[in-house]
């Protein structure tokens, strides 16, 4: 290794301003004092966090992470095997309080240990003990540290791994190249926990190699590689557990491709923003605005002073500066709602630099002991007091638990004790995973994203809600499966009905309660945490859906406004609110909410896709195409967006572009029935009826319950002269959607083509009973009456048609028919 001398790290008096490294060796007494004070920092921090620690599960990922750990399952990508295993061990050994409390306590322990190591880092840099304690306690009371310390989440471990790596690098002053061995092993463990920890790994190596000038020999380098790989073996937990069929698993992690996709979080790659220097530079510098708000002006200012004062020893502090810059770049390039949690370890770098800055100020005032003490006292006061004022105890935050219990009560009330609740991997459903799998005898749950079929038996893994519900209904011999969140208008041929907090597929046996009938504490509060606001928004949207079911549109608007106010920064809430507005016929409000969704998260492809769909429906196809393209910039992988874009081109008459995008959609996902429907309609417009019919049949084979595919196939069969086959296809669709006026109208038209006038009249009259404004049914009924020799009824229907129809040839045809019939003409 390259020779190392303590003298090379000493700072010559005040010319260097901050004497953070002494040339004299540290005494044993100094080391004992440092460790005792670090232990005291740990204890004080832990007491502070325990005094505010929640006693139950919190919203967000907590419920799913606890459930995965308690059942030794596989959490959402990248899997977090270390957290799962450590959490299981900790919650088993320290078996007091609720399960959720133990996992919240684990985060508190991890953050308290982080702070103790921050203190050791500061003293290793020869920052004075009082300043070290002041900075450490200042970090402890930052809202980011407090939130992570009181939440069952993985980010507390991110911070812990960060300080272990940085402190291990600084220990190179005494351990030399042996520090590479420790850093290599910890780096492997860290990267098996979260890939963003590559930033502190690089920062630690910069400190060790460039700051302390420690270069490893070849033998040490080879051993370091082996230890790094040993640390990465934590990943092996995922394929091993996947083969055992755990209760939760995301994706096919028992295959090599699925395993790699999972640990590298390929499903979230669309969250990486497109690299554009100007736009990303804005995001990069915006991080420092966020960091200032997170840590306070004083701490940031002290950090800047620390950089300026130590510019002559830049090689040593470069690692801490890099840590902050790396996470600023992560903030700029990664679009995710809880990005502040991702970049949380950057505050450690800011804190260390702030400690050096305060030490610099104290060093300048070294000749004035009273002034130096006063400066430290004032700085400590200014750091701690504002932070403590922002802290609110979370011991009684029961919202998520109450929400999950309300879902369970609703499901049991509607379906009985053996009810299956089908969910879709949304954050708002994770508390239910906790109550179902981690602590109580909750309802059985099948999650489309997270559930392995072993939860409810069998070997079926489904991707679509319709398939999952159908399989669950077949498995249990009944169709009363409870569904969470927005659901299709029809499932298994029935219209889902809200029963409390869930949707049930069939009419419930008794009057179902309103979600307001359940005790959900905190729903009306202004909860500050992102996940809590999200869950509050979800709750208000459920209330709005219930009011929509009851036909109270005024209450719908009121509750949607509350949802948007509660989750003003959540794009998913805006999308669901816009969808609900559409379902209740409030198009103007839906459009405005969709525009807001795009502003809330310009990189979220679903927001652009929803807005584009509305623009298409409004006939603003060119604007819709622009939005679809924006959606594909945010995420170039969703097949449905390509399919929607293709439909927009088809509407515009650009059939070539439409076909290109339909084929791209099929290449990405060959299981989307609506893509084949759109492709078939485009081919029909090009006169390629045979090909179109082939794709319609493919659509129906994928989704036998698609009434749209049935209608288009029936139209193609009519064009081919196969009228009887068209009737059978439409009757199949009618069995799925028995109150559809359009289907009755289409069947009536087929019977009219077959000259079965009586059957045509019966079906057309049924269509008009369901929708008196349906022009095609009104016109065809008039024709049917005319052909069957019933002029009076025909004239009446023609006149109704004229009143409803816009000016045009068909309206004139109706006038001519009336004149002809009034003159005594026959059909």
C-alpha cells in the first residue's frame, strides 16, 4: 500500500482554519470518551423516537414490508432481503407491543445507531465534542430523520449503511488498506438492500483513496472483491424463498430473468426521467431548495462554510460533497412521489459538512473563549428549537389500521367469513396485507401484484382483474368476491356494488353501510406524511363512489374535492378522481382534474394517457396524439398507450400510423383484447374484412366478456352476410351486459336484416326503454314498423327521430318516409 503518515493530514494552525486532524495520536481515554458520548447519543435519540413511536401500522409501504418480513416472503422490487430477515429476527426477539410497533422500533434503533456513527465521524474529523453533539442532535430532530425513525420502512437502513461506509473509510487513518476489506463487505450488503447505496459506496472509496491516500495491494483488492460478492449473497434469499412458495411474491422471481428483473427493479425503470441537460439541471438545483427546507437554513449555511473552510483539504471532504451531489442527481433523474425518502442519506453529508463549518467558526473565535461558547450555544439553539417545533407524536396514528379493519368488516358483511378480497398492489391496500398476514386473523386476500396463489390455494397466477375474480369465483363456487378501489363497470357479467369499503359483484343480501359508518380515526385531519395523505385521499374517494352509487352528485363533488385537497401531490388520486368524475357524467370536472394530474407529475405516463383519452373523446385528436407521445416519453413500455395512440390515428384517418402502433402494442403485450379490437376496426376501414374478423375472434378468445369485441365482430359478420352468426355473438354480449341499450339495438338491426320484423321490433323497443335518446334504435324501429305495415307507429317513431336527430341526410330521409306514409304509401 502507499505509505500513510499522520502528518500529511494535519492542518497547520489557523492557516488551515479548522484543526480537524491532530498530528498527535489519540489516547485511550479519548477513545473511551468518544464511544461513551456516541452511546449517549444513541440512547438519547432512541428515547426521543420511542416517545413518539406509532403503536400500529402506518400507511404507505409499511404494511406490505411488515407482512413480507413476518411471513418471510418477497417484498416489492428490489425485494429488500436484509430488511425482511433482520425484521423477522428483531420482531421475534423483541416481542412486546404490536407487530407493527416492533418494526417501527427497528427503524428507530437503526436511525439512532446512524446518529451515533455520525457523531463518531465528526469526532474522527476532529470536530469538537460539543459541536459534534449539537450537530448530531440537530440531525436527530430533523423531520426527515424523525419520520424515517418512526416508520417501518427500508430507508432507515439506507442511512445506517451510509454512515457505516463513511466511518469505515475514515478508519483508514488507523487501519490502512484493511479498511477496503470492511468497506467491500458492507458495500455488498448495502447494494443487496438498495441500489441507490452505490452513492455512499463511491463516496467512501473517494475518502479512503483520495482523501487518506490509501491504495490497496493486489492481494487486498482480490480479497475485497470476494468479500463484496459475499455481501451480495443476501440476494440469494429471493430465489430460495420463491421456490418455497411464500405468501407474498412479486413477479416470477423463481426464474433467472424474473430474479434479475426484480432485484434491479426493472418495473420502475420508466420512473427514470429522460436525460435533458436543461430540464435536469433545474431538477438538480431544485434539490438544494428541498434540502434547505428539510434541514434548515442554518445547517445548510454551516455546511457551505465547512466546504469553504476546508478547501485546502478538499480531497478529504470530497467524499461528503460527492454524497450530497450524487443524491441531488438522483433527485433530478428519478421521478417518484417519495423521492425525499430516497435522498434522505444526503442529509448525513450535509450534517458532517455543517459540523466542519461550525468547528471553523469556533476555530476563528478560539482566542475568545466566551464568544466561542456563545456561538456554539446559539447555533445549537437555532438548530434544535425549530426542528422540535415540527415534531408531532405519532403514537396514536391509527388511520391505516382502522382503514384495513373497515375493509375487513365490509368484506365479511357482504361475503361472509370466507370472503376473498381482491386488490391490485396499490399503496392504499398495503395496510390490509398487514392485518391479513402479519398480526390478526384477517380476511383472505389475493393481490394481483403481490400475492402468490398459496394464500388461497391452487397454482393460478393471474394478471387481469377479470381473470383473477373468475378464478376465485370458480375456486369457491360463488361469485361474491370483494374488490378494492376503482373497478370495471361489469365484472363476470354483473355490475359491482359498493358495500361499505369494498365492491361486491352481486347484490348484497342486506342494505350495505356507508363507509362513514365505520370508525376511521384521522380521516378528516391534515396529515403531513405523504402516505397518510394518500390514504386519506383514497378514503374520501371511496366515500365519493358510495355517494355516486346513491345518486348524490353534490356529495360526490364535495368528497372528491376533499380527496384532492388531502392528496394534492399524489397523481394517482387525481387520476382516480378524474375517472370517477367521468363515470358520473361530470366531463368538465374530469377534464380539469386530468389536466391537474399532468401538472402534479409531468413524468407520470398514466396522467398523460388519461388526458389524451378525454381529448380523443372530445374530438381533439391532434392534441390527444401529443399527450400520448408525452406518455410514451415518460414510459416507453406500456402497450395500452400505443394502442390508444393507434386508435387516435385511426380516428384521424391515418391508418398507416394506426397499424404501426397497434402492432407495436401487440409486440409489447399480446394479451390486450382492446388492442385487437382497434386493429380489427382499422383493418375493416381499409376493407380487409377477413383479417379484421380474425383479430376480433382473437380479442374474444382473450377476453370472452368484452362486449365491444362482440359488437365489432357482429358488425363484420353482418358485412360478410353472416347475419345469424352476428345475432349469436350479440346475444353472448347481452348475457354479459343485460341492460345495454346498444346491444338490444344491434340485435334488432340484425333481425331487421333477416326480415324477422317481430323480433326486430321487440329488441328495438327494449333498447328505447333503456335509452329513449338512442337514435339508431329509434330510426330502425320506425323502419321495422314501416316494413310490417304499421304506418301509424312508423310515423310516430319517425317524428321522434326527427326531433332528436341533428340536421343531415338521415333526418331528411325520415321526413320523406313520413310524407310517403301519410300519402298512403307502403313500406
